[in-house]
C-alpha cells in the first residue's frame, strides 16, 4: 500500500462520490446539487477523522462502502451535514441511518396526500395523555409537565394532513425497548444510550410511516429508506404494531426538490471499482476545506458516527 495523505484520501472519496452521483443522476431528486452534497459529505468524513475511535473504525471501511452509504442519503434528498441522516462505521462497512428529522422530511416529501405537519413526542411520568375514537373520528390529547425530566413511559407520533384529517400511532416504552433489543442493528449504540428520547421518537415515526402512503417510486429510494430505519424486521411483526408490508412502486414522479438548484457535473459513464481500506503510513494533516453553508442546521442528536472531534497532532497517524 502506497502512502496517502489526508487530502488525497478525501479527494479519492470525493471523486468516487461525484462519479457515482453522475451515474445515478436519474434516481436523484430534481434540482439536486451534486457539488454541494459531495462537499458536505467530505466535511462529515473529515470531522470523523478527528476522533481517534472513528479513525480506527474508518481503517476497516473501504472507500466504495463509504460512497455507497452517502449515495443513499442523496436518493432521499437528506443531508449528512445537517444531521438528517448518518454515516456510521459498523462491522467493517459504512451503514446508513436516518435521523428523526430525516424521517419527517421523507414523509412530507413522498406522501401521496399533502401533509400539513408531522411530529412525535415522548410521554413522561406525570404527563396527561389520552387517545381514542369519538363518533368514528380519532382523537388525541396531550398535556406534558413543563420541563419534566421524569422517566419516559412511551411515545406517540401524529401526521396532520392538509384536509384536516389525522393519523397517529403510539408505543409504550416497553414496546420501544423490545423493538430496539430484537430488531435494532446497533442496540448498544451511543444514540440509544445517550439520546433515548430522540430514538423513541424516531421509532414511533417509522412505525407511523407504515400508515402513510409514501410514493417511493424508484427501487433506489425504497432500499435507502428501508435501510435507513436502523432496524432489521425481516417481514416480522413489529412489537405492538402492524406487519411490515412489501414496498409498493406507484408510478408518480411528483418529487419535491432536495436542495437548491446548482450546477452539476457533466454526465460520464465510469466503471466503479471497489477501493481498498486505507492504511497509509504517512497520513499528514490536510488543509481545511470550508463546508458549504446549510440553509438550516438544527441541533442533532448525538450519534455513534459523530462524537465530539479532537484535533490530532500533525505527526499522528490516524490509520495504522
């Protein structure tokens, strides 16, 4: 293995990512900005390299796996830098997972019926929560104790359509923990340990999405969305919920733009070859690249792929 600097490593990822984005351009949302998406992805990888544990994990992941993970976010129009989705080194591969914010964005964008709002809340001890059906209409009321830090006892999610109708789903904390323990790909991840409330909301939002008619009209979209859940249901019954149904392929192209329009790379067909794991002997610190400003960068839940970075000395070898 020849020597490779940090800059060369990031350039290799970026070049491979741009080639793949061009090859898969028909599966991208209209107006998708390739350069912006690619540079934001490189910023995320650079931040991961600043954490010792993540650098060690990246050593076991080849470049092709990183690119394939990033492409899944592009299919759904989600931005890694905005915290709408995550790239997580897991068992020698880079795995793709959506965030709570990403789940909401996907539902709003791909719902056949226009959605006015969609959200999820956790229910804690002492909160007043009531649900039911009155005259054939679903009713739900929730009055939380302000700023309560008491134990979480459940979570619910609501989708409000433009026509005024609603759908909702709820899960007890026991159901959520069962789903995590039985179906999660990373049940012991930092996200579950340190952001349990956010993961509760993501879990119930994902189950509610089974009741929403999502117009995922391309195979790439369906696969990315299913993998992004972070769960492996294998067509089994989800605790307390409905059986996972096979993805449908409705024939509509009504897709909302993912990012602001921008110049994209010229179309080229380039054969994609797997890249080996990077183990350079001379991994020097590269010049900083400026991230592309995001329209909105909300606070993101801590995730195992994004721990607080610690700068490493110029002569430290991130990869052994």
